[in-house]
C-alpha cells in the first residue's frame, strides 16, 4: 500500500512539473509575437529618428549662399528685366542678378549725328529686352529733353520721345505691359509705348524731381520738389500727401520695403 501511494505521489509531482513546464512554454510562445513586434517597432522608430536628425536643424540641404547674396524679391508690376528702373529695384539698393563685363572690351561705338538732340547730361538708363531707355538733355540753353530708345545689339537709336522741359531729373521706369513711365520739369508724367508713342499724359500740380518708384499693384509714386508725394495709377492721380513739415521743400527718393507696403524716406502707407 505504501509503495502504491509513493508511486502515485511521484506521478502527481511529475505531472504537476510537466504541466508547469507546458504552461510556461505556452505562455512564452504566446508572448513571442508581442515581444517581436515591440522590438521591430522600437528599432524602426530609432532608425527614423536617426535619419530625421541632422547636424544643423536649419539646414535645408541647399548649398550655402555666397557672400553678399540677396534673395530675389518678386515685383509683379515691374518688367521682367535685370534693370527695369533706376537703382535696379524698388528697394533702390543697386543690386543686380546678372554678371557684369569682366574684360572691358568695347563691343561697339556709335557716332551720333549732329542733328540728334542729344544733350550732355544722361539720366540713369534702364533695360528692357535688347533696348536701353534713357533721358538726355543739355545743361545750357532751352533745348528740349528727350527719352531715347537705344538698341544695345546695334548701337542705333530706335526712337526719341520729346519732353516739354529742357531739364529732367526723373529716370524712366519700364513695367510689365511694355509701358515706359517718365516725368519732366513741366509737371508732366508720360506713359510711352515701347515703340515711342504717347499712351497718356497727366499734368501734376508740381513736377516730380527725383526718382519715381512703383508699388506691387502698379501705382507710381513720385516726390515733387514742393515736398508733396503723389500716387498715380493709369493716368489718374490717386492722392497727394504734403510732407513739407517733415522734409521741407527738397526732393527725396521713395524706397519700398520688400513687403511692398512700407517705405523708407516717407511715412508708412499701403500701396
């Protein structure tokens, strides 16, 4: 009897041990997919984290800009030209995106005839396609000043547009619709086509005597010698602001900020 009980006890103990091993084995195997998934997900997360990290978080991957580089500021009202207005752009910083001559070799030279009313003073030239536009007048005498169109490939003057006064100190501006704006000292502001024909003329209360500027919406701004700033669009004077208390009666150039809404030299305004 004792021996039977002993065998039964050993058998039960063995069964319990075996059942525990099976339970542990089954439990471990049931956890393997979860453990494996966690390991994979953690590995992928770490890999993505390492790949997304850069030595310089602000680095866009583009090559570094050269010294003195300036971002291009889109100005929809101006002509698509390397030099559409005096000083190059509405910020009047004189920066150009093109490379100038390196060798200083003369391409051509034009001898103007004595009948051409060219003066001895030339205002800041502007460029549109293959044509340079500039104003010339004589410092002595009462001869007219003219707006000229000079072909840079041939060196030939294509046309000249007479201005009413013998002097002019407001360089031309060329805009997107092929129009050239220019002012004279007789208080006239002209819109001239690229073929040299007058599109319209507006007579201002006082003449613009400095470089004009243009807003992004195509509104022209000019500082008159009387200390008044004019805003003109499509041949109509939108408004005039008397700033004589701030600047006296002297002329001053208008400079636009890159946003096109504020200016330097006069009070901020929205164009």
